[in-house]
C-alpha cells in the first residue's frame, strides 16, 4: 500500500511552503498526498455552494501540480461539514499515515489550543499529526529541504507513558533511510536550587530504562542517544535539548483523547509546540 499523507489546507499565505514540505516527504517514502479543504457553507444557497465546490477543486488541483511533477499521486477532497470532524473522517477513509497542518506564528498560537480545528484534529484521532508553524516555514530557504532533513536528528521526549512509548514506536514507521539519529530524552523535574548532582541515582535509573527503547530502535537499524536532563521546567529542557543538539525534528506523545483537557490547560506538549524551533509531530 502506498504511504499516504493528508494535507489539510485553508489556502493560507504559507500554502506554497506546505506543498514544498510535502514534496520533501517523498524522501521519507510518501507516495500519495490527499489535498483537503473543508468549505464553510453556512448561510449559502445550493447554487453558490456548488460553484464554491467546483472552484475549490480547481484550486486544489492547481495546488497539487508541483507534487504530480515529481511523481507523487494526488487526490483532491472538498468537504462541507464540520472542519475538524471532516479532517479526521477523511484521514480514516483514505487510510493516511500522517496529517500535515500549518498554523500561524507564535503570537497567534494560543488559538491553536482553545478549541480550534488543529487542536481537535491533533488530539481527536489516532493518526500522527505534523504541525508546521509559519514562522518556521518562513525561516528556511527551502521547505523541501526542511522536510527531507526533518527526521535526520530527532528528539523524542519519553516520560514512560503509553503515549510517549507510541512516539518512540512511530520512529520505526519512517522509511529507514530517512532516519538519522533519535535522541531519547527524559527530563527529571527538579526543585529550585537542586542540580543534576542531587539526582545522580535517578539519572542512572532512567538511562537504564531508556536503554530498552534504544534497543528496540536498534533492532530497526536506527541509531540512538540516551539523554537525561534535570531542570525545573520540562518544556524548557526539551526545547533546550533541541537547540543544543541541533535537532531537526521532535516526535512527542500527545497523551491521547483522555489527556485533551489537560493539554489545553497547559501541558508540556503544548509548551513544546509553542516554543519548538523545529517541526513537531504529535502522536496520540
């Protein structure tokens, strides 16, 4: 079966960069892209809706032209229902491997986590979602290269929850040639004034526990590095590791549906998405 990606688009200004990013995903084994737009048809009469659907299909077909030029199959979908529900439904119908969604820069990111479409999609279903902030897309010369490099140097935070275990497992689903190194990171939350020296025994314990995940990845030919950091703020430690290590991407567990409310109210995952200098894949 062809590995398939779903790109949910609202034709934002950064849509061309998103297409470039999808093109780069071909290097990770993606052979098919489902281009999806959900129309807001509230208050519109049927003739107007019909015209809007036709024009949207044309826009999606034009949008997918660069992908077809490189040999990627594209499918255009236009839906007229609830946006978050339709994205999830189409992802299930098309049996996609990942959903890609863009979002606006940090100053507007709060909307992402206040009942928005992106939040509902990311934590409302079983498909991994790769979120791309526009400030990250606009900071690089080539979104295609950003995509190709994304999985070369990954940081995977591990708190030993089932969600973080699924995030580690997700790394084995990538094309083996596209994965460079995976940094398995656990953060010990310290109290004010405490240092790593105060947690020497715990550090050794967590390094040992992380080694089980490292062994699993090694069985799939993936190189790993085990990192245990100590700090008062887990989010800052994760982002700090990304910056210090020169990581190209993050794969993080989202906690699944049961943790959605916790996430909205302010979890580590939320903070990482807000501050990460690289694209973040959230695994439910």
